[in-house]
C-alpha cells in the first residue's frame, strides 16, 4: 500500500514539476490524452490497486460493509477510466460521485469516533480552494492526494487486525488424541478368577 502510494504521488509530482503546464492545469483523467497516455493509465492503475487492496483488507478484517464501499469506489474509478474525459455525463458523474463517496465515508467515520480531526477533514476541500485559481485540475489532484494519504492512515490503523487475522489462519486446529484401549480376554479372565477364587472361612 505504502509503496503504491509513494509511486503514485511521485509520478504525479513529477508530472506537475517536470512536464509543466501541459499537465499542471488538467484533471487526472486528461493525462490519458496526448503524449503522456502511459503516465495517465499508470496513475489510474495505481489508484485501482490501492482501492482493491483496501477493499480486501477490510473484507479480511470482517468489515464487509466498508469493503463494499471500496469495491464500489473501484467500480466508479473504472467507469471514469473507460469513459472519455470531455462531453461525457457518465464520466463527470462517476468522478464526482467517487470523490464524494470517499470523502463522505471518512467524514462519517470521524463523526462516529467523535474525533477532532473531523474539522480538519471538512476544511480540506476549502483549504484547497486557492488551487481553483489555476483551474479545476489542481484542486482535484490535491484532493486525490489527500484521500490517498487518509487511506494510508486507515490502512495503518488496520494493521493490528490484519496481524490477528494472519495468526488465526496459521493456527492449526488441535485434534483430540485418540486413545485405544485393548483388553486381552485371557488376562481379563485371569483377574476375574483371582477375585472369585479368594474366600473367607469361619
């Protein structure tokens, strides 16, 4: 998870700094168009892998409903990937719903946990508003990087549960040792004769 996230952030940072204006103001989906299509599809593949790993980790931890949320997020990301960036209502709806789904998912968790980080979480989209001066693309990519960071924190918090699950799988169920008693008839009769053969005389 951490390695995939570092590669994603590194490639995204490289695309903004090295490539420059050609990709800096564009949304992530538009990276697939033009000369940097390989970079765009690589970034999407990394995001799909991150989502799939998180869904699998939640499923192994017994949190089936939360795993379905990430499975649905992977589905939405796939829809975004296979639809054109421009003039596609399905693409725009899928992208907006994906961001709202993940952002709302963690907001609900912070509300349930009564964590003070909720205010920081809710303020993050507003804090990224200055990036809108450069276009929608920088704001969107900033929010995506933030969500990837939050997913990694969630992944780390699940580490003890994952370890317990692994140890549980490694345990081999103990089998009761079957003990078989063999009674030899001859010895049994000899013992019975000794017991019956003794008598008391008055």
